[in-house]
C-alpha cells in the first residue's frame, strides 16, 4: 500500500474519531505517523501538531457558529498554557525517542481509561479560583507541547470540573484551547517543521478535516457511549503496543 493511501486512511480514521467523540481522537495521530508512515517520534509529534491545529481550528469554527464556545473562559484557560506549550515544543526535539514514545503511551492509556469512565452531562462544578484554572491550563499546554496531542480528553473534563462549564460548552471551548496550545507549540518548533514530509502531512491533515465532518454524522446515528468504548479499547491496545516497543 502506498504512503499516500496510508496517510489518507490514517487521517480519515483520526478525523472520524475527533468528529464522533469531540475529543481524544488526535491521540491516534502520533502512533499512526510512527508505525504506519515511518516518522521518528520527534518528527511525528511535530507533524501531529500541524494536523491537530488545522483540524481543531476547522472544528472550532463549526462550534462557534453553534454558539457552544465560551470565549472568555477559554481564552483565560488557553492563555495559561501558551508559554508551557511553547517551552514543551522547544524541549521535545531534544528528548530521547524512547522517552517520548513511553510518555506518549502513558498519556494514550490515560485517555483510554478516561473515555471508559461515564461522563456527566449535567451542569459543571462551581468555578475554581483563578490560580487553579491557570495551573490546570499550564499543565495541559505542557502536555500538548511535548507530546503533540490536542489534549481534548484532558481539556474537556478540566473545563467542566475546574472552570465550571456544562459538557456541551466544554467540548466547544476545548477546541479553542487545543488550537491555541497546538499553534504555540508548533511555532516553537518552526525550524523542525520545515524538514517534515509535507507530501504525507498535508493529505493526512486534509483527510482528518473531512473525516471529522463524517464523524459528526456518525455520532448522530450511533450511540456516543458505544463509539467511545470501541475507540477507548482500540486506543488502550495501541498504548500497550507502544509501551512494549519501548520495553523490548
């Protein structure tokens, strides 16, 4: 199978997961780039930031039209993560490949377990203090910068439990946070982005954007809980294989 077809297929699956689940699908991007398309861990995290930025920005525009983005709360949360995201992006290229792969497998496993837990659809918790909000936003930014993941599986519960948003608003607002953090981390890696194989990254990103629209339609036909469980178990298997690759 040609590299172009693999890139299109991987991008479509990633976008489908993002569109159907509203967060967490971008965790598939890095392992797909490493194990299917032959990227190094460092190059994969940089390429993932490109793909996550484009896909999240596209999805953000759709949620903004639906009125589910809380701009003020999202801007405060995102602003706290910009510097950690940029620092994480600058540091990531200097970390050993095995460390990056191992850390990513742990984050992917965390995402899978988080998805297997039932999500609350009711009102969010009472908003926390500014210090806790900025601390949580900074932590998410650092994860995005180092590992190249959007972090929707972390951002959504944080926006519900720390900022106090309802679930639907948290999903839309998380896209603002993800887009800002991913862009900041990508700018910190501007020098390494030039060496990416754009013949692979561009079709991957394009297929992810188109797949996200199909994912939204799929979510309207299939139970969200069923989709989330299937994706979570698949992600858990990917995390296990990546961890084995590091150990062995």
